[in-house]
């Protein structure tokens, strides 16, 4: 008999906005592409990336914006990694 997978209950209280396209995200200090914005809400966001980031560290991230999102070409934020898988 196969093992049943434990399914965790969704713990988020805020609804996340899922993007129909991935927005590129770069390290603002090195200009390295680190991943793509997958979803976002009022208190956080998720990046899809190949590399794992140490937890509880701050990162300066640059989001390249499109005309549909804002009049500016990019936005820089300081973010802290809270979860990685």
C-alpha cells in the first residue's frame, strides 16, 4: 500500500496575485539575473529561481517593469529571504 502524502493546509491569510508572465528580477548590486517573480501579495512575494538563498538575509532586488505595470523602467526593493525550497 503506498504511503499517503501529508498535505499541509494553506497558511496564507492574504490572497496572492499570480502573474501570467514571469517578471525578471536581478540582484541590484551585481546585475545578475536571480529569478522571476511568480506571485505577490501585500506582505511578500515568491521568486522562481535555480539557486537557493540563505534565510534571514537582506537582498537588494531590481524588478524590470513594463509599460503595463508602471511608467518607470525598474524598481529596486530590499527584501529578506524567509523561505526556500
